[in-house]
C-alpha cells in the first residue's frame, strides 16, 4: 500500500469569528499554497485512490480541494480517528481495510502526523516535519507494520 500523510492547508486563526479549533476554515492563502503544492505532487505522479480526513473543517476542506483539483474520482471519507490526539492503533486498524495495491491519503493535524510518521518508520521520536500542505509518502507493505519513506514534500 502507498500511504500518504498530508497536513491540512493553512487555516484561519482562532478568533471571535472562529472560537473553536474544529470550525476554523482554510485561509485564502492556504488554499493557494495547497494548489501550488499539488502541482508538484502531479509532476511526481502522487495520487490517491481514497482520501480519509479528520472531520475538522480545515482538514475536510483540504481533502475536498485535493479531490476537486486532482480531477480524480477518489473517495473522501471522514474519520473521527484522525481528530487531533488520535490513537495510532486505531489509525492502523483503519488502514487494514485497504489492500496492497491501494493508494491512501490521510489528511490531518500536527503534532500527531509527525508522531505517526515516526511510528511508521520505527523511530522513537519524530524526525519528519509537516508544514501546512506538507506531504509524506510511504510504502507500507500490508501486514508488516514497517514502512519505507518514498516522498517528502514541504513548502520552502
């Protein structure tokens, strides 16, 4: 399986208008930044059969924009497992529903994306930084639990 971890695009800050973290939408420059990053993904033939996203507004908007701009028919699924502070075993269990020829993207939040990437690589601490709209791709042989980093893309 190809597994891609994607941090949501830049969001509006907490404010009187957006008092709860879960409702913060993407910022206009966050949308532009994501579309720019997607041009690089396209050149590298990064694509997804399924996108699974946190239900938080900024992550869901990121997933929907990826689907729209990629002109693909990939599915976008919501999962509470990808809310901030998730259970990594629950994420692994979620991935068990996919076969080895599948390409899956998980759209979520820091710091857990960095921490989950570390567990995939059997590291004791995070070494991969996820900036907004950042992507890390892994080859994850089904059933092995050991991943290999194949792509790492962050904005400059």
